[in-house]
C-alpha cells in the first residue's frame, strides 16, 4: 500500500527534490535581497557614500548630526584579518605539509581529528578565551593597559581560521598525483625538496584557495572579535591598540538601534559591505580551485 | 648424540653470519662502497629534511598545544561550579548564581527545530545534485551557491534572519525565526555531506536496480538512500554541533537575555511556543562574560565548558560514525 502511494506520487516528489536542489541559489539571492531591502532607503542619497568610506568618525547616535564613517571599522577588520593571516598561514601550511607528507597512519588520523576539534570550538568560546584568558596574559607580558586589542583578536582569529587552511591545504597536497613524488624521488630529491620544488608548485592553486578561505572566515567572524578586540573605534597604530571591526559593530549595535531608523539601516549597509567582501574572497577561492580542476582535466 | 651435531651446526651458522656482517656489500674497502656512503650533498639533504620535518611538526604543535592548554584551563577553572544541580537550576540573582537550565533547554529546542527544517531540505538538495542534476551551467551555479552559502558570515545570516523571518515573514523575534536562521546557516553542511555520501554508492548498484525496471525515485528510495544513510547522518550530526555553538544568528532573531523556566514537571521541557523567545547557551556565555557584573568566574567557565563539551561530544559522535563506516565498507 505504502509502496503504491510512494510510487504514484513520484512526479510530485521529483518536483520537491528539484525545488530543494534550487534552494541554495534562492537562499544566496534571498540573503542579498533581504539585506539590500533593509539597507535600500539609506542608499538612495541619504547616506553620503564618500563620507561613509573615507571618514573615521563613527557616531551613529550623535545629536543633532550623526556621523556614519566606517573607515576605522574597515581598517580594524582588515588589520585584524591581516595579523591573523600572518600567524595562521605559516602555521596552517606547515601543519598541512606535516600531516600530508611527514606523517602517516595513526598519527595522521589523530592529527586530522584534533584539527577538526579545533574547528568545532564555537566562536563565542574563542571570544571568551580571548577576553578572560589571553587578555590578562597580554597585560602581564607587555604591560599594556588593556588586554583586549588587535594582538589578542589576531591570535584568536588565527587559531579559528587555521583549521580550514590546514584541511583545504592538505587536500590540495594529497591531490598531487603520487607519480610526481616518485619522479622526484627517482631523480634523487629528498622529502623537503619534493615538498618545496614539486608539491608547492603543483598544488599552488589549492594552497592559495586554502589561504583565501581562511581570509573569508576571518573577515566574517563576529563574536570572537566582538569580545577579544576591545571594541574601540579608532584607526590602529600599534598591535596593542583596541580596535573595532565591521562585524562586531553590527552585532553590538543592532540590538539598540530602532527599527527603520537611519542607524538601523546603516548597519545593514555595513552588512552589505561585509557580504560583498566575503563573497568576492570566497568566489575567488572557488574559481582558483575550479582552475586546477580544469587544468587537470585538460 | 644429537647435541654436538646441533652445536656444531649452530657454530658454523654463526661463523657464516659473522663473515657476512664483517664485510657487507659496499662497506669501506670493498668495491663499490662509494655508492653507499653519503656524499656531503646527500648528508645536507638529510639535514634539510630533518629541519623541515621539525619545523612542520612545530607548526602542528603550535595548533594542538594551545587547544589542549585552553581546554585544560577551562576545565580546571570550571571545576568548582560543575555539578548536576548546575545543569538543572535556573540562573538566579541577576544571573550571578544558579545554573544553566533555561539556556540549556533553549539551545536544545533551537537545535532540534533548525534540524527539522534543514535536514529534509538539505538531504533532498543533496539527492538532486547527485542523482538528478546534469552537468551543465545551471548545476555549476547551484554548486557555486552552496559553496558561497557556506562562506556567508554568521552576522550576515543574522541580518538576513532579521530582514526575512522577523520582519518580512512576520514571525517577530521568536524561537521559530531563530531556528529558521540557524537552518539556513547550516544547510550547506548537510547538502555537501549528503552529496558525498550519495556519490560513494557505486553506480553499478543503481544500474542493477534500473535494469529491474525501477524508476529513478524508486532506485533512490530503495537502493541509494539505505546504502548511504549513515554517511548522511554524519553530516546531520555536524549540523547539530554547528547550530548549538552559533551566537550571532540568534542574537537578534529570537534569543533572549534572561527568562526563567519551571525546573520541574512537563513545563520544564517544553516551556514555550514557537512564537516565544528563549535563552540559549552560547548567548548566555556571551551575556555572563561581558554584560553582567559580579558573576563568579567559575559560573562563566562552567557555562563555557558545558557548551564546548556539548559541541565536542556531538562532533566526536560524527567522527566515530565516520571511522566505523570506513572500517566496514562493503564495496
């Protein structure tokens, strides 16, 4: 009976499956559409875009004239991401090389599971770690007045974005055919020479994609930077300056902003900026990966 | 009788071996020894390899050791607070004492409802991409969309949730709106893992089924899904772990700063309707550590440890299932 019903409904089910298959496209457009819809009233001339991108003054609730300049926030986001990548890329690629080329069997599996655990730790816990543990350590080591700063956020973000660099980078190294390694070995190359002279050039697109995905992850991260960077609107001059990022601003102020007011809408404009930034980074990463696949196929 | 004979033969054997080990092929003084001794270049290569291995090992340890240290420190600091009553008591006295019952129940329902929404859509989308979609430009766009959806930052999901579910769909700030937002955020995890699980089922299984006259959907229902169900499950479990840990998407869509729940009776387990707001463990940790003054640190660390424990336990389940599956794969 159930069989008959299940078989009779086949066309309907196939349409349902098709619809679900298209859901990803619908959602990506939906996300852009709904964020854009809330931001739109501000974009039609009410927001001075030159001031928006070039002024470091972020005073959304000032009377009578609020200032919406995101330069400091943008530089905050970029500087903390850059610092995180400075730490995460060497560590991540080193770990990817170790897992893929210098370890095997049990060790490799264990390391991969540990890296997966690192990726699973929720961002609010990372923020908590930065706020409660790393902050005091930084104060004690450097004598800085506050421990929540660019350096703190950079370290935390590095630890958060490293797992994706390791796993994508390791995949890229594994994807290099063993015949490349064997050819290099037969010509007398050592393990390190194989990594440096053969694997890196062969896997460069995959490794680049790994780094880009790490960048995308770091730029978009919210809770950790909200708690670990000190949340002060200023253009950073040293590693120990507290900073504020685009994402943290949205998270901190959306709750207070009155729905429909300019402040609320400007936060959605910032959301658009973050969305476009991460979209470009992720798209580039994807195209870079597609690039290798096509090269392989050809 | 036999003893001397045996002894002699053993001696002879030893002599023979000694003779061999005394002058191995390629030893100094024998012809061809240059072949087997390391030249300076080769020795340098060995050193370089060791240095490289050591540096890479250091990089790996630089990731593992802080994680271990952090987890240990969290556990040590949280130890005084951790008890059964910590789990089943509501926060008291402006959240400065008591336990985490209300946030725990809130997280539980947020995760379940988001799973109920995301799992069917995600699994069917995976089925579409692996079983129905042809290799054309449209499918490539879908794949691109899945990849990009996975890369959308959680705060953008929060804005989307506010714009689409809270405002446009008129759900208001509610459990349902927050769950929908979490579902959208975790959908790519389920789609990707479902597709991988389905792709692992050999094409021959499908062909055999088609040859018996089964339609595409019958084949999927009776052959493909049963053979890949555990692989799909690992993805679903991963979704649970991500949804439980996220904070930003629920901050403005349905999570509430503070609410009390009955601690006993049926009301303690499903205390609200879909339109109510609820507390969540991840947001509770954020509130405790940055918004409330006078909280004993043990309480904060305790909340962090419960959240991390929950997420890592769910993750281990997924990893364990994956390893088990790989070990008993039949094809």
